[in-house]
């Protein structure tokens, strides 16, 4: 051991300058390599959709540029809506507000209605999944009710609440609750008997069983329901708002149509699509976070 | 002497609609404290049903189970089960899986710190402290079964029920875990009922082997005492006359007198 230490010391001392330069070079290469690889990965995902998007734009421009075209080309959409794009926060009172306010009003309604649907839906789904009698009694009713289109509920809701705001929230609620109930019930019914046996041996009480076994075990199913639910509620809010009026992206689109601002409609559709996508990803991401490790047994 | 655990004229009939099938008939079994008893039989002979009845997960149609002079007919931590497929909750870590039972059983008798120590103590018994923060999906099958054993032991059960605990493991891991269970039995003196279909395993581990006749209406065909000294050593027993004789008698029972008949 000692011999070796003595031996290596002069060797490293001698070789110091070249070693340093050699050591520096390979250290940096993998680092930049990593960045290059990451950049390549990102590019491989981002560039193809960008190219397709650009091609679609060009196609649209060419088609709608001709005289007599009923829809504006993208260049005109941009010119018409520049103010809306770059100043989403203006507020001139009434419904003459920036897009941010319209979108946030719609999102607030969705947040209310959807949260309510999530809580009630998971509770009802648990009941239906757990109890045979609840399933026999409630399932046929659910199966009929869930086929009623969202907007069909709106007149009834308006009659009951006599106000647009709660009616819109109710429509969101009633639209998004069915997939949550049904998926939760399936998840609860599919809890492996083994987990129930473990809970029985440990003697968990029903509350503990719900939090410690049922919810985590059914979580993948519940999140499938939640994800379908958020998509449906974003669909429903636009339609509901067109009818109830006031601040909200749905009515903004309807208002633009009434005043023939076709470019504003196109811009709104763009935003609606992006937000719908983000909401979906949000719930999917949350699901991934919460159900981490549950699906593999 | 009154037995520690007693199965008293247990019958089990499963009824589905109008069809009813008798699975177990007139099962009588007495266990003393600290006994290691194996139940062996062909598949479908109702040995798992028997274990479930002791565990309280299934109720006997006629007769009952008496533990320390009191009838038991619902599941409880005094009869902890090690399940065949480990049944760990996949969203909890190894530690949390064991702690779940500890928290329930010792909610009133142990402080938070004591419960933590007790959980770690039991993980240590099965040599699994190193993986305490791993999830079940991140450890091997043998390790999962160790954690399952720790979870059951941590409930300080009066009777430990093992439902083919090593059935899903490869031969080497199985032998290793059998040695572990033997060592634990030696150290803690638990009363153990084990379901198995492995003759060597039954002879190696148990004080008595309960041999089941074929179903339907299966019952206890024969009870064999295994008069081998403990601690037992796997290698030494391989040529031990008593061991070989016991093994032969179990094999004769299973393959001569009660041959497995394919269910019609």
C-alpha cells in the first residue's frame, strides 16, 4: 500500500499539466452532449407540429385570401385582433372587457361546477360501487340521466335558480358528474379482494378503509373519470354561456358573431382550444402524481 | 388440557342460487400454544377455505372456531394472515404497510415513538429495514413476502396464519424464507397454521401435518406427528430416517390413498 502511494505521487505530479487539460475536455464534452441530446429530443417533438401548423396557416391564407371569401385569412385575423391579443386585461365596464376577464369568468364557473361534481361524483360513485342495493337502485337512473345533453338542463336550471350564474354552474356540474360517478364505481368494484382482506384483518373502520384503501386503490379509475369530466365541462360552459350572456368566453363568441367580428371568433376558438388542452393535461398530470406507484402491484 | 385453538365440527357449504356444494365436512382440529401445524392436500380440497374460516374472512356454515376459550367469527389482528400473493398495498412504502397494522392494533397501548420502534423491530426480524422506504413494486417477490410476514408478526397475533406463503417464490428464495420462518418460530414461539402443497416444506417446518382428503366434502384424513428435534437443519435432515419416513407417509397419503381426481 505504502509503496504504491509513494510511487504514484511523483507520477501524478509530473503528469499534472496534461492531465488537467485532458480532464477538462472530457468533462465538458458529456455536458454539452447532454444538452445537444436534450435539444434534439425537444426539436423532434416540437418541429413536426410547427411545420404542420405553418403549412395549415399557408393553406388557410391561400384559400381565404380570394375576393368574396366568407372567412378572413390568418393575416387579417391577426390585424383585427391585435388589440385583443396584446391587451387582454382592459376593462371598459359591462361586458366590454379583455379576453383575460372573459376566460377567467368561464374558468371560475368551471372550477365551481367541476369541483362540486368531483366531490359529489366520487361520493356517489363510492356508494354505487360499494353497495349492491345502491347500484341496483341508482344505476338505471344514472344511465338515463347521463344521456341528457348538457344544454337541455339549462332552461330547467334557469327556472329553478332564476339567475344565469348558478344555472351555468349547475349545467357544468350535471354534465361532468356522470363519468366521475361511473368510473369511481367501477374503480371501487375492482378493488382486489386481497386489499379488503388485509383491511378486515387489520380491522380498519369504514372511514379509514375509505381513505387508506378505497381511494388509493380506485384512484386510477377516478382520475379517468375526472379527466373525461373536465373535458365535458369545458364543452358545456361555452354553450351555456352563449345562452345566459354576461361576461364569459362563450358569450364573447356569440357577441362577436352578432356584431360580425369573425376574426374575434377565430381568436377565441384558438384560446378555448388551448385552455381545454391545458385543463386536460392538468388533470392528467395530477392523476399521475397522485396515483404514482398504485397501478403496479 | 383445553386446546389453544380449536376447530369444532366445522362444515362449510357454499350456496349459489339453488346449487350448493359442500366444501368442508366435520373438521375437528386442536392446536396447543406454540404449535406449528401444516395443512396439506390437493388443490380444491378446501384448505384455503379452512384457513379463511380460522381467519374469520369466511364464516363456517356449521360449527365454529374457538381461540383461547372464546368463539371467533370475524377477522381480527389476533389471527394475522400472511397471504399467498403478499397483498401489500402498492401505494404505501414497506414501512407504511407494516405501520398500518401497528397503528391499529397498538393505537391505545403504545405511543407514537413506540409504534415506530415496534415497526422497525419487526422489519428487522425479517431483515427488511434496508428497504423500508421502498414501494412493493420496487422489491423482489421474496422481499414482499418478508414484509408480509413482518406485517403479520407486528400485530402480535395469537395465531399466525400462512396461506401458501412460499408458493409463488422460486426454489432458492423459498428455502431461504422457510429457514427464516423456522428461526422466527424458534425465537418468538408463535402458534402457526400453514397451508401448503409442498411435502418437504410441510415435514421440514411443522410439528404436525394435517392431511386433507379430496373435495367435495373434504375432511381431515390423517394427522401426522413430526417428531423431529428443533432447531432443524435442512441439510442434516436430508438423510434423517425420521424425516424420510414422515415424508414417505405424507406422499403415500397424497398419491396412493387420496389420489387427486380431476373434477368432473
